[in-house]
């Protein structure tokens, strides 16, 4: 769960579920995984201190009143103290509904990866973002290696303040969320301040004003915080606008990036009075012939000019012909885009950061790529899932060639010679 701060992800999600797996007492409405026997699990967080003050307190209650937390007192058999950390607990034994005893251990990431090695666990709850090596080690602890189907459960609840980290990318490789992966083994859900009824608008406004701009999307929506490798360090909240009907007198232009794996397009409309450019439509489709793509582009307005990846001039998708010529023959009005990469990136970033480039909120594919558009540790652009971002650069650099939809031609009335027209 990638969630905003203060929405209750620790207590109402991670702690709530962990307590039921330990006791076996599930709500009647519970649709998720159930254990009908005692479980062994871990609850892990950043440091021993934060684990004590947050996870231990949520599950067990105050150290001097064990049983005042999510796990009822009459189900707690006993605890083992953690050495070196005052009032911290190492393990807790809990009565399970089946009659056996569940065992929970409290661990912290600062104990490093090797401390997470060991035997199989039925479930592991990781509150706050784990480093990828520790996440991977915990994943191995929940896997069934006996050839059976007794796979465990790994629960992660955190606000993504580390940005587009390796752990986040493990869940959101395409910048999309709220989806299950192809194997059905992972699920990502998000929660924002708007989803938390206990946070009033006045409280949200006060919190928003107190947060640095680069952290606002992460802390209020659960969107990964802008990191050092992000190419466009601008919060989504400052880019997106509600969709509206584009006035007919606004000039339009599109750009396309071509290829077999993906062909993408990006359409803009320009408000000449304010100077603001709006990205109002996006196209992205893989493994299709040029004729299929061309029809999709013409459907958005066959009169609109387009800019195309200049590399398409010498590229063949299927039969050795140049793609620019292929698309021209299919009825598109296209010409080569400017491909000064760094200059284009700077212009787009400048426009996004000053409010001169906005994106319709409905354009999910644009935001998916925007979220993961980044440089690697050597400063090079990561050329993965960046087709719409390339189109954005092409279309913004070529916006001077945007044009207004031509007015329909008036019919010409011809008078026959010698006739009278009253």
C-alpha cells in the first residue's frame, strides 16, 4: 500500500491484518487470505526505536499495559524483551483460534539483510519502505520451497518518500498502480487524504501548506516523491488540470514516436491568449501495423499536422520502406521533429514548472511515463517506457507549427448563362 501520511495505513491496514493472521479471528466480511492454523511472522520497520514506538504499540499497546492494542489481552500468552532497547519486545506468543500458538517477531531494517535470513514465515509486515535487498530476503522467507502451495504473504505499507526507488519500481515498473501483475502475485493500492474521512479539508489545507512542494504528492497522495534522478521535478498536482472542451479556434499539433514494441502519440492545443499549452490526448499501442496507428491518429483530427521521431526517416517497421513515407501515404501530415534532446528536455521542464504546459487529468498513460521518467546514476536517460515522454518533447518543440482547424468551404453557386436569379 503506497499511501499518504496520516491516512491510517499502519494501524488500519498493516496492523489490522497482521493481528487477524496471528489470532485467526477474521471478520465475517474478510475477503483476503486466511490462515486456519497458528502462524509465524515478522513486523518490521526502520529502526528498533520506531518499531517499538509504532508497530509494537499498535499491536500490543503501551509497554505497561500489554493487551491494550489491536491484539486482545486474553490472547497474549507472553513476550520476550529485546536486549539493548528499553521497553522493546523481541517476540510475542499469541493464542490462535485453532488452539495453537502464533509467534511474532519484531525486526528493523537497520539490522541489515542477514538478520532477515532464516526459516519460512507465514506472513511479514513491512511498515515504511524497505531497502530492496531486505524486501527480497523477506520475499524468500514467505515462499514455499517444498513443492506445495503454502505460499506466505508479504505486506508493505509506506509513504514513498524515497522516490522512484528500486523497491517502488518492483511494484510499479510502468508507473501504473492499482493493478495486479501478470502472475497475480502482487497488488498495489493507494490512498490519499481525500480517502481519509478523519482528515477534514481545513486540516488537509494546513498540512499541505506545511509540506515542502517536492514532498506534497508523496505525503498527500502516496505518489513517489520527486528524486534526484527525476527528469521533470514538478509535482503532478501542479501539472494536471480537469478535462475541458478545447475551443475550435485553438491551434493543435501532435507528435509520434514509432516502433514495433510501441508507437505513441501526444496531442496539444494552445491557448493563444494565455500562452498555455495543453496536452489533451495520448495514444500508445504496441505490435500493430502502420495502417492501424494511422487510423487512430486520423480519428483525432485528420487535418492536424504532426511531428515524428526523425529516426523514422531511415527505419522500417515491416517491409523496408521509410516509416515517414509510409505514414504520409496513409494520410498523415507529418514532418521530422527537432531532436535536440537536452534542449528539448529543458524547454519542457521550464514549461511544466512555470505552468505553461498542462496535462488533462484523464491522460493516464502520460502520467504513468512521467512518474518513472528518470536518469540513471551516470546521468543517462533510462530508455524504458519513455515513448510518450519523447512525443511530449517533440510536440512542445514543434508547437510553432500548430494550426487551427480549417473552416469548411462554402458551396459555390454557379448561375447558368441567361438564367434569372432573384
